[in-house]
């Protein structure tokens, strides 16, 4: 009998101790969560100082009238593309920057693509291109809406470049330049979709086109100066920064709307505000590094996340494509600079009868290699000239006669 009485005596004490622990724990959690909310507000304030926002709809563009929106014509062009067959020779067009033998099969495929290429040209004439996007649906849905057409834009380029090669071979130089211009404008229009992924597609289209152009016009004197103004339509690094700011706004929007819980399958940490603040801080530091030229980034000390920040990023890897996009942008900037210089050298030869021994002789400024900060390499050779950007991953070597 004594033992049950002792148990009854300890039961109220146990209940009181349990409630006390719960109350203390709840109070501690509340204080920590308040601290986390403050950390998040401070981090969002830092984002706003560099042009960011916590509301995705703040970046919603001004609507474009359908008659001025090239997107509708691009959609028709995608639908008009020939059907792909894995055994078809058109897969030879898929290798980046390589001229292809103009066989009867390739000419037939180019002919089949003419309806799509005609729509591409109509779209390139329009002043605006606004891709569909629901800025109230959160980052996941917003980015997902763009995925459906990015692959089609690359496919359209695969047909346009061989069509330019056919036109040049047939002596239709103006037609060849028109197709190349259409590709540049298509790339620019793709980059307007305000996503890092769209910018990656823009720069990859440009890289393919310039590799193709270098080979296509290596042994000819076709005037391609009309392409130069098209390079001024977009400032790639500004687009990258805007895309990163918008992506951040999308993730914060998702968090505040509760979409993050579904995205992480309910596995968000209890101190969720601290978690998000740490993720955003790492992303902001990466964005600020991306604002620097590549050669400065190479010598600067990169931001080292704390152990807690690294854990948060590992659990929710926001903005992991930033470094890759930054490199793609630098490569595209290098291609553009090399092309401008090559066109200037052709103009110099047309006036003086030969290429200069050194760029300083021609008062043609050597463009800066975006990866090193040094002037690009120019070499006069018996066959013409070579401009090179010896980057370890994507070396550029422009050879024109």
C-alpha cells in the first residue's frame, strides 16, 4: 500500500515539472523564433538595398500588346519545326559550332524548316518579347512555365544556322546575314524571361552562333557589320543580377505563402526564420560576388558560409546555378568582344590592304579578356589573324583570313 501512495505523491510533482519544462521550452522557442524573424527582416532589408524584394510581383513587367509580342510568333515557329527522328541526318546539326557537309539530305531538311524560319524572321522584327509567367504563383511554378519553350529555342537555332550556310553557299549573302541576325535576336528575346536558366540558354545560343560564324565566314569577305548593333540590345551581367534578384524574391514569396513546406515535404527546421535568413545571406553574398568582373572574382576571397549557413544551403540549395551562369555570361561577353574586334580588323584590311602587325598600329583597342582582365591575344599569321581567349574550360580561337 505504501508504494501506490508514494506514486500518487510524486504524480503532481511530475506534472508540475513537465509543465514547467514545456513552458520554459515554449518561451525559449518563442524568443528564438522572434530572433529568427528579426534576422530574416534584417536580411530582406539588405536585399532591398541592392534592388531586391520579398514580393515576386514587384518585378512584374509592363504588359506588352499581343501585336508587338514576338512570343506568339515563336510559339507558331516551334509548332512548325520538322519532327525529330533519332536516325535522321539532321542530328548532325546538334553539334555546337561545327559546319556540316551540305548534302542533299541536309538541304531537304533546311527546306522543310522554311515555314518555321519564316516565322522566326517575323518574330525578330517585333520590338518586344514577353514570355508567359504567373508572378503570383511562386518561384517553382513561375520558373517551370519557362521550361517548355527553352529547348525549342535551341532547336530553332539548329535549323537556322545550316540554313544560313546553305544561303551563303548559294551566293545569297543577305539571306545568310538575315538568318544570323534572327538567331541573335532570338537569343536576346530568350534572355528576357528573367530567369537564370533563360540567360544560360541565351548565352549558349550566342556561343554556338559565333563558333558557327567564325567558320562560316573564315574564307569570305562577306560584310557582317550589320550584326554589331544587335549585340548592344542586351547587357548580360545586368540581366544575370536581375534574374538572381527575382529568383530570391520568388523563394521568399514561397516561404511566406507556405509553399516552402510542401517543397521540403514538411521538413523545414523548427527555427525556420533563421533557416531562411541564412540561405538568403549566402545567396546575397554570391550575387554581390557576381557583380564583380570575372577576373576580380578570381582574385577576391570568396564568401565562406558559417557552419550553420552551409547546413541551411545544403538542405535547401537555392541559387546553385549562379556560378555557372556567371561563367556563361563572361564567355558570351568574350565572344562578343572577339567578334567586334574581328569585324574591325576586316574593315582595317579593306582600307589598308593588309592586317596590322599589332593592334596598336591600327589604333584598334584590344578588348579585355573577361576571365583575366588582360588584353585579348592578337597574332598576325600568314593565313590571316588569330584572336584568342585561352580560358581553361572554353578557349576561344578566332581565325579569319
